């Protein structure tokens, strides 16, 4: 490997918190078992918070940002991985407590690695990334609860984002009627192309809900939280389920126990960061089996790592649609 390489690094000093493109050396990398030459990463909501400093995502500094990575093993002290293996990492504290994927090389714990399915290139794996993998975990939660298309529609909030886009595509592939929630009319054609049959205005859910409201859907995938999640619960059918995986609208939950004790509604939290390897492997295996690859091509675009600061601000401002794959070598 070259003596120095590019990375997006967060630091804090007398001038305050800052994130910049820097040159790192091999000796600066963590002491882990597997060295990976990274090809691609992604830009997620959590990444945008870390890069802009909008939230204290990085819990130790300096920190190489980026919660995803995909690439090739170049050195390994672990018998589980050999040079040439194609691998990916989602979560496991990357960009929080562990150095992340916005770099051309990274030293990673062998316990964090998942083999990239043969069906995907590294670019496609990162087009899915944490967002798509989280969407699959949410769909598994609905399926494991026993939901089938005959039970009724599934509503997806944050529909034009990464989790929402992949969730809509997967749910429609499984035959569910999908109701997408969006605040931008400009996204409607995009959402219908993924399989949404109806679209609700975001403002309809972002309001104070009654403890119980008219039942409207069998389940939900929610990446928003706060009042939106409370309204989803109030409108979920008896014995339905809401898979909650995000907090773009806030960390509070202004709800009551009524949906749970009077309708038997289940609120299922989705932890994609520390999910077991068994759950991760199931998710990636099913993504390889069921994800519509033609639709995937419409969900993402590839951008250079050097543009991450601007893209992060655009994401938080709600100006991006779908997935951003980060080419760390540009």
C-alpha cells in the first residue's frame, strides 16, 4: 500500500470541532486484525450529523468518519479472512467509537466483517449500505411478526431517503401495498417507480395525535420518530407492528400506552449498529435474493469523497433523494 492515503477526519482543538480531508499513514491506523483497501462508502443521516458537527456522533477524537465500508482484504491476522476477500462493514460503532469508512485503507476487527454477496459489486453493496440493510431488518421484523399482504397496507416514512427507498422496493416485491410518506411532491414519481401505490403528505403525520385514531395500516417502517411515530402507532391496525429505526424528526415519543394495551400494537426497535452477525447475514442474503437490481440502479448515485462536506449539508437540509455512494478514491 502507498505510504499515505486520503481520509475524512474529525478533530477538535482550540479552534473547535472540524472535519477535513487529510492524509493519513499506515502507522496511524488502529491495531486491528484485518487491513481493508476500501473502494466505496456511503453517506447516511448519521454520517451527515458527524461531518457537519450537528450532533456529537463521534464519541472519541480524532475520528475517521463513515459508518459503512466495502472493499478487499489486503492483510489479515485472522484465519477467518484472507487477502482478496471482498468484505463490507455496517455500523459496529464505526464513526462513533471505531474509525470508519471515509478512507482509502482501514484496519478493522475481524468480528465486524461480512462477506459481500456474489450478487453485488462493492459499489452495489454500498448503494444498499446501512440504509438498505436496515430496511431489510425492518421488513424481517414485519414478516417475523406474521404480516402478509392480506393483512393490509404498510406505511413507510422518510420514503425518499435511503431506508425508505429500499423498504418500498422490498415491500412491493413481497406483494405488500405500500403507502409512502413524503413532504415533497417532486419525489412522487420516484416513489411510485419503486412500488408505492399511495403517497401521504408528511404533514399529515407530523401533528399531535389522539391516543387512538382510525386504523389505517397493518404495519409501518419509520425512520422519523417523535410525533410521526406517535401518529403511526395511533393509526396501526389491531395486532399490527411498527418497526422504528430512525430519529430524523426527534428522539421524543409523545404517545400513550393505548395502542399497545387496547389494540395489541407492537413497537419493534431496529438496532442496525450492533445487530448480531446472524441477523446481518440473513439480511444480506435476502437482499441478494429479493432486491430489485434494476430499481437499485435508480436509487443511488456515486459521488467523490472530496464532496462529502457539501453533500452532508444537503442531506440534512432535505435536498437529497435516495442513496449516495462515496467513491473514496476520488
